[in-house]
C-alpha cells in the first residue's frame, strides 16, 4: 500500500504564480516517489486580507454568512492554479472545495469547527493516481452554507485531512524554517526548535504564535498526528510537533509570545455577592465572546473590581451585553482599554521548576514595564502590559530566559 502524505502550503508559499510552480515541483518529487499526496492550500499572498478590506468598503457589519462566502473564494483560486501547475508538469491532479469533500462543520460562521470529512473523493483521486488538492479554511454546515474556520484555519484543514486519511505526518510549509522560541520576524535572535510538545505548541499558538492555528495543534494531539512545520523555500527539515514522551529534555521555557489584538474591560464597584461573575461571563459566552485573562480584586467594603481581556474585534459584541447587565452589577463606569498587549512565557519544564514567574516579573521590572494583570497555568505565565511596551517586553523576557542561546 502506498504511503499517504498530507502537505499544507500557506499564503506566502503560493504568493505568486512562480511560487505555485515551485510548489508543484516539490509535490512532483513526492508523487514520483510513489506516495499518495493530499495537498491543502491557502489563498495566495494577502488575498484574504484584500477580500476583508473589500467587505469593509461596503459595510461595518457584514452578515457573517456572506463574509464566509466571500473569504472562501481565495482558496478556490489557489487550488485550481496549483492543479493546473501540476498537470502542466505531467502530474495528474484534481482540486476540491470544502463542500466537494464534505468538510462538514457547525454553523458558527468565521470560526466554524469541523464535525466530519468524507474521504471518498480523495480516495478516488489516489486510486486514479492523482494528487488531491484541497481548499483550506473552508467547510459547509448542515444547511450547505459555506463556513470558514477562523483566520489561519488552513492548518486545521490539513491536520483534519491527515487524521481522516490516517497519515502519520502532516507537513505545514510556510515562510520560516520551523517553530522558533519567538516570532523570528520580531526578535532576530530567536532560535528554531527541532522538536516541541503538543502542549507547548498549543499554548504558544493560542497565545499569539501565528505559525500554527491553535485548533490544528489540538486536533493533531487528539488524533496522534505529527506536525512537521518547515520552509517551502528549501528542503531542510524544520520542527516536529510531537507528544511529551518523545522529548527527553524538557525546557523550563521553550517560547515567548505577544498578543496585541486584545482589549481590557474593567468593571469597577461590583457588588461582592454570589452569581455576579457567573451572570457576566455566561452572557458573554452565549454570544461567543472569548475571554482570556480574568482578574477579580479582593473585596473591600463589599465591593470589588472585575477586569478581563478579550479580542479587540469582540468588543463590539461585548458592549451591548455589558450595557444590558450594567445596572445589576455596578454603579461605576465600565472602562475599555484597547492599548494593551499580553506577553506570555510557555514551557513544560515549568511544572517542575520554581522561580520562573519571578524571573519574568524581574525582567519586566528591569525594562521599566508595568504589569497590569497576571495569569498563570501549569505551563504558562501571562502578563498584561501596555501595548507600547510589547516589543521591548518580548525581547526582555526572551533574553531573560536565555532563549537566544539555546
Ligand atoms: P502561512 O501563510 O504559511 O500560514 P503564517 O503567516 O500564518 O504563514 O505563519 C508564519 C509566520 O508566523 C512567520 O512568518 C512568523 O512571522 C510567525 N510566527 C509567530 N511566532 C512564531 C514562532 N514562534 N515561530 C515561527 N514563526 C512564528
Ligand atoms: N486564507 C486564510 C487566512 O488568511 C486561511 C489561512 O491562510 O490559513 O486566514
Ligand atoms: Mg498560517
């Protein structure tokens, strides 16, 4: 039986027709080695951003269904061009949209979750010795509306296909050599990992390391798919994302991230009584507002303050909810600060080492950076800081943890 390989090429890897031809040549070498090749492709270059900006020119608040209809077109262009490029060099190929492979999702437009995939058409492509080229980022719901999986979601399409086909490895081709200790485009001293655990990669991706879509890592972990993040510009191996038991040396801190697309909402003068937090956060979650760091001050004279962070784009949804429950919660004015950033350090070794948080706080203090909020888990520490200090803070903690020297 032929070995099945799944490859995903991101927007920069298919940014123009020359790059698409290069990608086709790379695929050809795997095809000629006798492999069944399934390829997931993103939209070319900045196409998705350009489509978003077209919608912005029409309205501030486009219907989510129509937005997905619009954004999914980017991937349809690149799958067709890649299939043509392969055919032109003698490699039989067939392209598929999400609906053609029954990539079934829930109906949550712009952030849909995959329920199931029908592999029949992909198997037929393999039987007829064709490369299957699949549009990333898109699916359909039960009513056959086109959905999208969230920005960067083609990674998740690729891992889902790898899981459905039982492929051992899913190669994610991108514009950097692998997963680094932090974004190498922000901190030039960042170092590449040969391997990283699912757990760490999941935290890093959720905390702003845009190199992988966080749901792709979650899915790879659940289905035991090894992810290989590597460059589409040369043949060197990149970073393997694997389970913890495959890694001998556990790093105290393996990566640092910064997320600047966040806002902090503060509700002062909150009555200290049962049910208040439940009411607030249930109302937000009912409208799919994702809340990240939450801090509640200790009560003073029966009054406390609740602060939380959420994505800037969700503030527009959160505002009417807050207005609605304001009178039951507080006599004060709700503050929204969108000039914050969340700085985080992640590492599985934190489970067994002390002093990691102290080191992070000290390095921020030395850089003169004020910490606005703190949150921790077993393998991460996050500090909310002023956005104007994001870049300085990232560099400070990256070197404090010795990550430029690994
Ligand atoms: P693609 O279009 O291939 O999906 P993305 O732009 O989504 O590419 O992801 C690659 C980018 O992720 C890199 O160019 C880099 O700037 C960014 N990045 C952020 N954090 C990291 C990290 N820890 N390691 C590697 N790249 C990172
Ligand atoms: N084209 C989509 C985006 O730009 C999906 C992806 O690239 O993964 O977000
Ligand atoms: Mg990406």
